[in-house]
């Protein structure tokens, strides 16, 4: 679970942050900041609920890559599955945020970078 924790929390959040930052520079449109913050908190909750219980499962001795496991591990697996569902809802919200940005057509009036910058 440590690898997935680092991968999800490090790389995926960095990709989302870069996408939100560069979206207005590439399209000239802005993302709704309230929806973007809601998306961040939902995916943060989902990722933590998905991978944090797996630390306890590993410490309890559950083997990796098993399709069946003892019933004593089911509570943490349910919490982890719930986190996965929450992350899926957050991804659907992100797609909605992109569609809303294109449909609302909010033009970026004051870009953060000048035309003379490297960006």
C-alpha cells in the first residue's frame, strides 16, 4: 500500500494540480474554483480511505494478491472499497468540472503569466 499511497498522493495530485494550473493557459477558459476545491477534498478523502486501511491489513498478515481472505479482514476491506468508490465519484466530478468549464465559457480575463514569459 505504500507504493500506491506515494503514487496516488504524489503523482496523481501533482498531475491534477498541473492540469488545473495550465488549463486556463491552454484554453483561455477558467475552471470553477469552488468545484475544483470540492474535487480536491473528495479525492483526498477517497485516496486516504482506499490506501490507509491497507497498512493495517498488511500488518495483520493478509497476503497480497488473494481473491479470498478470512472474514476477520473484511471490515478494513470494506473501508478500502468505500474509498475506491469515493475516488470514482471524484473522477466523475472532475469530468463534470471540465464539461462545465467548456459550457460556461468563462474567459480568463487576467492571465497569471505575461506573453513574454517562457510559458
